[in-house]
C-alpha cells in the first residue's frame, strides 16, 4: 500500500501525456486500471474500497466543482484490530460553471470483498448524467495524494 500513490500516478502517466493535458475520461480509465490492481489488505470487511464523489466545494480557496476518485485501505494493528484508513485520492478540480453546479453532489462506494464487480459499478457510474457534462472536460487541476483518516 505504500506504493499506491506511485501506482496511481503511473496509470495516469500511461496516457502518455502531461498530467495537465489529461481529461476526465482519461483519469477515470486510469483510476479503474489502478482499481484492478490488488493489494495485500487485511481479511476484514471493507478493507479495500473505492469512493466516487463529486460536488462544489471550497476546501482551500474559491469554490470549485470537484470529482474525487478515492481508494481506501484499512490498516490494522499487530492484533488485527482496526487502526486507521489510508485514502489515495485522484482529485479533479474544474471551474464552477452553472452546468457543473447544477449537478449537485453525489457519492458511491465499491468494495472488492462485497461480491460486486468493479466493472459493473464503473459502468453504472458512467451512465449517470454527470458523464454527459464532464466526460470530455479537462480539469483545471489534478491532484494525487494520500492521507490517513
């Protein structure tokens, strides 16, 4: 899991373009390739999860429409008990156009151990109205980072 950020960045770089030239579709496909890579996670429910979320936020400046593609790993202590989570984010920020604001906010989780299929989850998300609006948009900023939660 220590290499997760580098692996996600590698998938983004696989598009053979500068990060600043990657559009939403490219980032989504890179995130899904990253999602197919399996990690050594604890044998606990929801130890390896994916979060697709978007909305208009002002975390560290003026409000922007943000699409956050997150992978969450559970970390356990030496006794196998939950200690914390590590989240690897691919955060895409756009301007705050009225069409983006009108999308509101949304989130959806997927967990490898829940018996569902990652590609089916992704297909369902790509059929949402948000894709009509953002699929070909180029984010103003793409940020890849890891945080402990």
